[in-house]
């Protein structure tokens, strides 16, 4: 499970985002990095995860200035290669697909159960 990073922003405005970034902005052979971040928006989530990546020993960065430059390069040069989405959106879509089964049909009981699960979740998280 990826580590979750948190913004310093006001907590009631935060959403949990799933973020996938390439390790190198111009060479896909380096692979990707996945994590989650509590942030006020997708751009902030992406920046938080890029900073987390820069702090890893295998980023090659030794100084704070190098880490900052590396993270900024990653954020500004990977828009087409990155993925950022609220976890709640992914959760709802995945849950619906799971309950619909391989045929993709959500029968009336499954639909009712799906809606009940969403109601229960909405008591604890903003959907």
C-alpha cells in the first residue's frame, strides 16, 4: 500500500487523491510511482507526491534545492503521463463495476445494495 502524504492546508477542505507519476519526465522506461495525498486539489496532490518521490534516496537528489528542482520538473513536465483522481471517485466506480459482475449488469437488488453502501460511506467521507 502506498504511503499517504498530507497537505498543510485546512483539513476540512482536503480530499484524498490517488496519484501516479513517472519516475522520469522524459523516459517511460524508469516506470511509475503511486501514492495517495490529502490535498485541496489535483495539482496540489501531484506536487505533494512529487516531493515525496524527490525525498527517496533513489531519486538521486542530495540537497533540498535538488529535491525541489527535481519535483518541480516532474510536476510541470509529466501532465500527459500522470494520473490524479479523487479516491472517492475511483471507489464508487470500482464498487459499481464489482457489484455488476463480469456481465456488467447491476440488477435491482445489487443497485439497492450499492446505493446503501454509498449512503453508509457518505456518513464518514465526502463523496
